[in-house]
DNA sequence: AACGTATGCAACCGCGTAAAA
DNA sequence: ATTTTACGCGGTTGCATACGT
């Protein structure tokens, strides 16, 4: 498979963006959108590669970017989702409107991870795994229907619609009606006492992974309801 | 005040994959 | 059906600033 020969050409600028470059990029995208990142810098008159332009726009210049410190609620969401999903920063970012995957990744490595390490209980005291040192995919069940971040992205996008029963990549996604949770609960193979939401149970979630019931419910809620924000494309 | 170290964050790099040719 | 191209993601790097000695 060929790979994009991005940034190979000599003469393309690297490093921090100047205010002038930012203005050029903002102005161009506001008037033309960004249907083709690779062609954008040339058309806009920027000596940058498309990849660099995309990154700058997505992580810094987009009008819907929320700047400033993370709220306690946002941090808790990151911690909870990271516990369930591992380093799936883009998925986590999808549940926090205005926050970028890069920003969340930075916050995790600079603040949250350290904070958690300070308060981490010994492994033997908890059945809930954190995914910090192992890739999420390595924890997937052998028969897990999801194998790549792009598939999860597809799920996220599919979730943005009202009806999701059509499924993604052959996987039938359930309707979020009242019977949904009863089906999930009936799919749990745990023999733990009912109502113990802190305990790990194996649930029939599409990731084939373990998460506690509360986490599973929160996850689905975020996926189906907050993903709506994702597909509201800016108007140019 | 000067230096060394730690921290935070923006940006780059390389890979996987979907879409196009 | 195969190859090429472009995009998006996660890991990593490097610079600027803060902090401690």
C-alpha cells in the first residue's frame, strides 16, 4: 500500500504556525471549506503540507474549539472513558464537544494519569482494569466484532442518526428503546448480586469487552446522544 | 542572577485503512 | 481485482515556560 508522500517536498515549512499563516488558513477555509486537505495549502498560498494544515485547523483554529482548563466533569468523563476504551482519544473527544483528541491526550498524560497513579489501588483490590499500558485491542475478545478505530468511528457516526438498527459493517446495532437495557442486562453472564453496578460484568456490548454496568450504560448514552454534535458540519 | 530540571502543549511522524483511480 | 492516494489516528518529539536549587 502506498503512503502519502506528505511533507517530503523541500521548501515546505514546519514548526510553529505564525499568526499570518493562521489567518490565511482561516480565511481560506471560511470561504472554500476543506474538501481536499492535500490541495488546500497550494490553493491557499501556504507553504505547508496538507497534513499540517489539517492538524492546525482541527486542533487549534476551528471556531468550535473550547479553550481553557478542563472542568471537573470533563476530567471525570475522560477518566471513565479511558478506563473503558483505552487510548481511543478520538472516541473520547467525540463525547466532549469543543475538545480535541490531541488536547485530551495531553491532559491525560500530563494531569490525569499522574493523579490516578497517586490514588491507584493495588491491582489485586480491583477487578476493573485500566488500559494504560496495554492497547485496547489486545483486550478484545477473539470474536470481537470491532477491530479498528475506524470501525468505532463508523459506529460513532452511525450513532448520530436517530435510527441505528441498520448496523455497521455487518454488526447489528440495537435500537435504544426501553427494551435495550433489559436485553443488555439479560446478556450479562455475571453471577454477581443484582444492582451491584460497581462490579465487573461481561455484557453484550458491541466491543466484546468487559466494563461495569454503570460504565456500559454511560458509554452507550454518550455514544448515541452526544455524537449528534459531531455531524453538525460548519457552514461556509 | 544563573543554571538545571520538570512540566505543558503544539506539532510532527508513521501507520492503518477507506476511497478513488 | 489491484494499486494509488488521501485522511485520520495514536505515539512521540521538541520547544517554551515555570519552578527549584
